[in-house]
């Protein structure tokens, strides 16, 4: 384990990996309590936005020991950004988690301007944040997860050969929808929390149209936050409304698609959404 994480997260290793595209990623690997691949090989759950999410999601691996509702064993692999790039994770995720060709919604631009006026970011930071949305590469990041990172995790941690999952929140949730709609064969369950479907012309609607009438076998669990829908921020109303439209079209086709409404805001909903995914898709 890297010295910088020693004692911070139980049963967690940290390493850094440069992708074939030249981007540096930080990877946290949290194994189940008393995990021994010689006697039990667990599948992997990939969690996005590791710089933010790892502290709220990795400790929940103890749910595998909950006597009231046990969760199937899994290894959590949280993926974020490394070294100098770690401080810019909030804008770099735009590049990696948003589908190619995704339109930039007016409500999203307005939300960035609101953050600028509130002093949450400088003009330079706001411009850099929006610039990452002009050349989005969720396709390249999905290839990194499945073709570069997963083989290493499989080799070094003795994982199961099937049963793997993917979980993302906000733009990570948009990526989860994108990965599910591509029909990626690595994941058997996908969780999308408050997906950042900011535009009614999102690429996920085009993907859904291309998918046709045949539902995917991979489980998909989508969560919403009621305080986003009922609040007064246009960007959150938009992503909830657009995701609801997508979910309606998905469920009308049948397949393994579930959803849940949580009493949270966009900021506070991450942990509750991840728990909802575990209980729905990975319960014993």
C-alpha cells in the first residue's frame, strides 16, 4: 500500500497507472474483509470519481458482513486522477465520463456561471471546466477500464471471471448509462446515480435508438434525488427530467432495469445511491 494511504482506508491498496492515451489515473483497490483469492475469488465493482467517491463508498465494503442484508462479495476498484492531475479531477472527469459528441446544455453553462459568481471558481477555472466538454472521450475511458485496467486487477488480485459491476454518479452516472448502452460485456450490473443527462439531445438517446427493441441482459439500476426535481436549480431539474424520460423508454422495452427515488440533494446523494445499487444488484 502506498504510504500516503496507510491507515486511512482498511484493506485498500493504491497505485497509479498511465493509460495508453497518456493520462495518469489513481486507482484504489479495496478488498473484502479477510479476502483470500486462494479460497474465494470475488468479482470487481468499478467506482468512478475516485478522488471524491472512494472515502464515501469504499468503507461500505463491510456490507458484505451485514447479518441483516448481506451483499455478495466484491472487490471495489475506485478510479480517479493521480499526482498533479488529482487537483483538477472535477474538470478532467468531463473529458473521461461524457460521451463523444454530447451537447453542452444551456442549463449547464448557466450553472457554471452561477458558480463563478458565487466565488466557487475563477474565470480561468470555469473556462477550463467548459473546455473539457468540447472534446469528450467516454469511449476512450471505457476502453481504458476494460482493456488496460481490468486485466491488471484480474491478474494481481485473483478476481472472479464474471459478475463484475460498474457504478457512477452524476457525470459518472451518465458514463454508466453510456457503458450499459454500448453493450459492454465486462459488466453484469451497472449503477447510475443521478446521471448527468443535462441535454434532451444527449447521446444516450441516440444510443437507445440504435439499441432497438432487444433489451440488454446486464442489470441497470438508476437512482434519482427528489430534492433535485423539486428544487429551484434548473440544471438539476433538467437532468432528472431527461433521465426519467430515458428510464421510461427503457422500462417500456422490458429487461433488467430498476430505479429508486432517494430523499437527497445532488451533492449528498452519492453514498445513498451506491447503497441502493448494492442492495438492488448485489444482494445475496
